[in-house]
């Protein structure tokens, strides 16, 4: 290790045997940068289990796997992974998807900047197809008082070496064991989409700053998206299948309720309906998309008791 601080890595994988093989190959060359590796297998039905077994002899660092009894989505996987990691003798826990490939120095650079266990630190996800350090998703920088700065960071060159930001994705989200014990694991009711936003909101509510470390890099496929200009404002829209659109819409509203209560949720509902109109123009399978949007809005506003009430989670902290 390049630091006295100890680090556990938590990866979540589902039916991407080729991707997890590449990521584990890379990690096997970086074992001096971390102290424990956990892979949560989300009940994969491909060769993922065999791939994980094939790597056991390639790690001198402790390597632990857990196969869930059903696919619980990324949110359920990270929930399970954090619950395991907080029982390890480590200082920090790094959360990431199976297709995010850490670059050499990724972890040692993070640990160099991680001087406050009450804050959260994040690697910088660079688009796999980019030759210009383009980020996988634009980042909203914050000033020293935590207020949004004008514009978005679109490349790593737009970031300071350590930059407070509005959110950090689960593409190198590093939280201290101490903070994870205080706040709890990610909300597994989210299943997929927005679970990293939810975790960041709860971290901020507990007093944490979210700090992106520019030179701690992972390479990740760029999220399919398109940009729409609407009333003097850019709107970034994600391309996704209808099944995932449901979770995206529902969880956007859940996160607004978590951050700002029902007034925020109603404002986000209007935003989601605008995204519905945009989707009808730019994406296929309109009837399925419409159904997914409206189910997401319904459950985001009204189905919280059965699906898990995010507001109650915030109040419990």
C-alpha cells in the first residue's frame, strides 16, 4: 500500500462476464493499492460465476465473493457489498460497477487526498471512447460554500485537482467505513438508477462533502445520451429501455422527495413529464415508454410505503 489507510473495493456485477474479467485483470496488477476485494454477483446467469472462481489464485490480496439469491439490481448489490465491507478492518470502501476499469494510481491518488473521514471522495470516470478526457457524465461543480458554480464540467480538464461536486456516481465512490456505519448502506429499494444520487444525498445530510479527485481515473463506457436545447437551457437525456425508464423516473422523484420533500417531488414530476415528451420525439417504442413514465411517476409519488419510503430513511439518520 502507498498509504497507511486501508481500502476495500466493492464491485457489483450482473451478466457481464467479459467486463468483470477485464476489470479483475486490471485489479490483479494493482494489488499494492488496496487491501481487500469484494465482488457481489447479482445472481448472474452467464459465465460470471466461473470467471470469479478463475481469479481466486491471481490475488494475494483477500478476495471475497457473494452471490445473491436473486438479481437485486445495482442498488441491492451495493447494499450487500457495503454491509460486508463495514465488517472489515479497513478505513475506506470504494464502490464501482463491473465495467469501470481503474487506471494505475487510481486508489493511491484517492487515498492521498482523503484527509477527512467525514467526507466522500470519488474517482473521475472518463468515457472509454474519448480521446479528450471527456467525462462519462457532466459534473456540476460546487464552490467553497457548497453552492453550484455556473456551467458543467464536461472533461477532466474542467475540474480542479480536488473538486466539490453535487453528486458522485458509483464509478469509484469512496466512503469511509466510519461514515458508512453512520449513514448505513445504499437503499436497495431503488434497484437501479439514482441509487448513487440517493446515497450522496444521505451523505450530504449527515454533513459530508462530495469531493471528486481529478487524477484518480477509471475508464467506463459512455452512457448513451443526447442533448436537447429547451428554452435557453440544455437538457441531458438518457437513452434507455422502457423497463429501466420506470426506475429512472420513479427514483428521480424519490430523490427529490428525499432532498426537498413533496414540493421538490412535484417540480421533478414536471421535469419527468418534459422528459417524456422529449423521449416521444427522439426514441422508439413510444407506448412502452409512456407506460414506464407514468408508472414511475405514480410510484415515485404514492407507492413509497410498499417500495420503501426514502423520506423516512433521511429522517432516521
